[in-house]
C-alpha cells in the first residue's frame, strides 16, 4: 500500500483514504498559476530556451519539412515505447514498413505511436488542443496492440495504480486519484494548457506532463501519451513549427531519475527538481536534434548534387524519400513517387550504383530492399 509517511501535504496534492474503499490514493491539486524557480533553474531555462530556438529555426528553414519530421518521430516513438517495455529497434520498424508485411507486437506499438502523433497533428489543424483530441490520439495509440482491451479513447472509470510487474493496489508505488476526481482535474489541466500566461512556456510543458502522469486518466498508455503532449504544447504555443523535439530518448537514458523526479513532486513538492531535470532534457535533445538536422541536410544536398550530376537524374525524386524511409522497396517508391514498379526498381538501382543506397538481403516474398547506410548511421547514433 502507498506509504503515507512518504508523502507531505503540499501545494501539489496529498495522499488520503479513498472513501469506502480501504486504500490510499494521491489527490492532486489544480496546477499553480505561478511558480518560483531557483536561480540555477532560471539559468537552465535560458539555456533550454536558446537550444529550442535554434531547433525551431532549423525546422523553419528545412527545404522539405518531411525530411526530418518522420525520422525524428520514429526516434521519439522507439524510446517512448521502450520506457514501457517494448524491444523494437529502428531497423525492425523500417524493414516492416518497407516490406508491407504484418508487424510484430513491439513494432506495432512503435508504429501506433507515430500514427497517434500524426493523427493529433491533423486534428490540430481544425480543433483546439483539448481532451477530445487527446482521447482520439489515445484510441490510435492502443488500436490493436497491448492494452487494446483497456478502453482505448475512454477515460478510466475504475482505479489504476503504478508498480512493478505483478503489483497490486496494496503493493503499488503510486495510486493516482480515483476516477470520480478526473472530471475537475482534467478540466483544470485543459484550462491551464490554454490560459496560463505567467509561467514560461517550457516550464508549463513540464508541469503539463507532470500533472497528466499524476492524474493517469486512462487505464493504459498514460506514459506514452503524456510524453506526446509535451511537443503538442510547444507546437500549440508557437515554440516549434513541427514535432522535431524528441525527449523520450533522454527520459529513457535517465529512466530512474525521470520517475524519481516526478514522484518527488508528489511526495515532497520538489517541483524545482523536476523542472531542472526536464529543462536539461530539452537542452540536450534540442541540441542533438539540431546537430542531426545539419548533418542530414548536408547529406541531402550531397546526394542531390551527385544524382543530378550523373546521367541518372530521374532518381533525384527518390532522394528526399530515403530520408523519411531509409529502408526502401519498389513498393514504397511506387506509392510515394508515382511511378510503376520497373521504373521504381531502376531508380533504386541507380542510387545503389552511386553508393547512396546498398541492397540488403531479400525480404519476404523475395522483395528487394535497399538501405541508405549514411542516413541510418545518423538516425541510429546514440546521443
């Protein structure tokens, strides 16, 4: 059972008995209208803001926005799902997509994460960022994968809890608020997303993620969805032109501290510690995204020059595609470049002759596959 001695009553919430249930749960308070940051955290905020600004600048100058959005989404999706226990890697996801075959369960969770982000971005063009939008993303996130029987797209109506494998509510490390508390808490969360103007945007993003994780509004998928809402908040407030910031790799590398910092806000009100951790992650990952972007953009220009300088210039149409899909098949080229199979294969062979692609071992149905090794190296490289 949640140990009440570990929890102080703070401005962020308190542990108390759930009426008539015989167990304790954490009752969050509404998000604050202002926060006081330590001088060290203010300095971290300035560094994170500068790094995010550089990333936004790169994003706005991209010759083709899809050059980076999809690869970066995949990095985010892989790390976020690994935090939850999947073991898929980048090659497995790209191979499965290139071949068009059935996806394994871990790969499908990664692909669903990307689909949920894409669904949310499409909805954001005609809907405000809202609980309705979040619920639609949740439905996509759990569609056909682990957790599909736990009411995708629906707020929970029963108690959930957080703990290790096999944990029960009696042995849980954290018990979120009971379901009857969700209405007012989520209404406040949604209001805060749109109305708070006194707290710096990046600090707001950290608070929004913390509160979502603490409320835990769904029976499954809260962690993945809670990490998705960070970048949506930054796009909503004009801090990013597209989802180029991938924070989950940082959270994955520092998983124990990530969970401990969130829990310390609940237990002792240490918001400053969580925000420091969050801002360091923003700075590190924004700088990493800028560095990868610059290398990918240089590589694109090199490829385009090499292709147009040869007698095989028709294949230049595939150059941008290989950055979004570094493992290619004729099927993918057909679908994205609007050519027939023989032409698609000829283009792939031309790029292989130039050393841009390398043919891989044939996949299922003896389908020829090609990899862009330099692109894969940049995307796969650990931070």
